[in-house]
């Protein structure tokens, strides 16, 4: 993970839901959470927060992966953690978790 200028980044490690194969080894734990803190992001301003990750080859095409996010602001908290039952209609929720739809290999 990479933090923008003026921000700090910390990671939390723990067990995964199951074991995965990664570069010929079985992996069952690793980073489970990334926290960016300390910076300011004024209203109507965008910033890029980078996570470099590996996606296991056992994931099926057209699967949607969700990345629940908690946004703590000076005046409150927004919990973008709701995972929709229908990935084709993610915005039916008030606080939808960001998601990425996997495409078939090209």
C-alpha cells in the first residue's frame, strides 16, 4: 500500500477465510486491512490510495470482489460496507462497498 503525501499507511495482518496458492506455496494469512491516516482531504477533492495485490487464479470470471471501506471524517463516519445481493445493482444500497468485477482472461 502507498500513502499520498501527508498521510501515513498501516497494515493489519491476520488469517484468510481459506488457504490460497501463491507462487507455488500455500498461503493462509497476510494483510487483511489497510489504514490511511493523518491527511486532510477537503470536500470535492479526490486523492489516489494505492494497494498492490495478487488475485488467486481460483477466482471465477464475472465474480465481483468487494472492498468494504470506513471513511472517518472530521464530522462523522461513513461506512461504505454494504455488499449488494445483486452485483448488477450495487447502488441499491445506501452505503455500497466498492467493488471490482473480474473479467475473463483475454
